[in-house]
C-alpha cells in the first residue's frame, strides 16, 4: 500500500499528459507527441479521453494529498490543487486549452516536487536498533522542553510547542525540527554519523 501511495501522484500526472496527447483536436499542442507515441488510435474516443484526463488529474491530486501527509510540504499540494482547478475550469467553465496546458504543467511540477521531498525523507524510514527515536525538543520562543518520539517513516517538518503554541519549522539547512531543536538528531543524521565513524 505504501509503494502504491508513492507512485500515485506520478501516475496521475503522466496519465493526464498521455490522455491529453490522445486528444489532438482538443489539445493540438500535444498532437505531435501523441502521434509519435502511437496515441492517435485513441483520437476517435476523444470525448472519453477528456474524462480519462480528468480522472488522472484527480489521481494526481489524491497522490499529492497522501504525499503531504507523509512529508508535510505544503508547496506541492498547493500547486497540485491550483493546477487541478485550472484543468477543470479550462474544460468545464469555458473550453480554453491554454488553461488546461497550464494546469497539466502544474500537476507535473507538483509530482516532481513531491518526488524530491520524498527523496529527502526516504532515509527517515531507516531505524536500525542503535538509532535513538526519542529526542527532547526545546522551543526557541519560551524555552520549554518536551520529549517526543521521532517518526521512523517520515520527516517532521512542523511542531507546535505544547506550552506557548509557537509553530516550529526547521532552520535553514536542517531536514526536520528534531535536527534544529532536538537533543538528539533525527534517525537519518544519526545513521550518517554512525556510517562516517564506522
């Protein structure tokens, strides 16, 4: 199931582009690419391919939501949400292909951003027996310390102080709040230090 969630936004983005390429009348910009890929055989189903395109955009949006739940990066989710809206407005409100093109480009950019964010968080899933998962976070606003368990399957980008409710984010160059404010670095950093000393 986890592997399925990882490919969902990419599947949606690629599927939407291929569906658009199979609609040469509606999206002439993609006609050449579609013909080169042999998608011209779907031209007679162009009316249905618009539904397929919209379905893939929804799959990409679902994948982006699941990616946001894993790494809490808001930018790719916002881009995907806005882009999906552009696709639907460009198809349903008034048929305007350039708006659909912009939406498809945004969905693709979102998928790439989610891929990069996941690559940065991949090592968070590693938790060998000698890796500590407990860390005391110190709030820079009020100085309150709180022991927390670090996630083993995702980076924690945000943390709300239990005392003053300040929203902590990693400092520049750090991958998570534990690396910036914790008594123990996150599991990937511990793993890297262990491999360097070993």
